[in-house]
C-alpha cells in the first residue's frame, strides 16, 4: 500500500532508519532540509514545519501512499505489513500519526 517513505532530517544521521525501512520494503529516501540565511533565523519548530510542508508537497506527486517520518522515528518490525487505519476506498482519504 505504501509506495515510498521519506525521512525528513536536517543534520541528523538517518542511515539506520533508512536501512530499517528498506528491510520493510518501504522504499525510503532521506530528504535533508537546507535553509537560506533568513530561514536559519527561524525557530527550530518553524523550520521543522517547513520541512514537513516540503514532504507533503512531494507526497502529493504520487498516486499511492507515502510514509513521512522524521529521522528519530522508530519503526516496528513488520511495519510494512500493518493494516491501513483509514479508508482505502475513498480517493481523498489520508492519514497522519504524530
């Protein structure tokens, strides 16, 4: 059901998470944020929201689902086989976990 997963990060090491998501066949991509001088003056929370916004924009380019997570996400074994918790029959459905 999930076609890809995007790991949102800035400077953190996300390679172990990438490896775990690969083992679950979730096709991960590490997306490292970059900020200009003005954006670096924003609070950490605002920069995090900017990074999430970029992730959601990327996800909307695809017809299937994208798992978006941060670099400190801890996946469980079997994550790729878990059932969906939102209606797949409704084309405008989406889900989020925070």
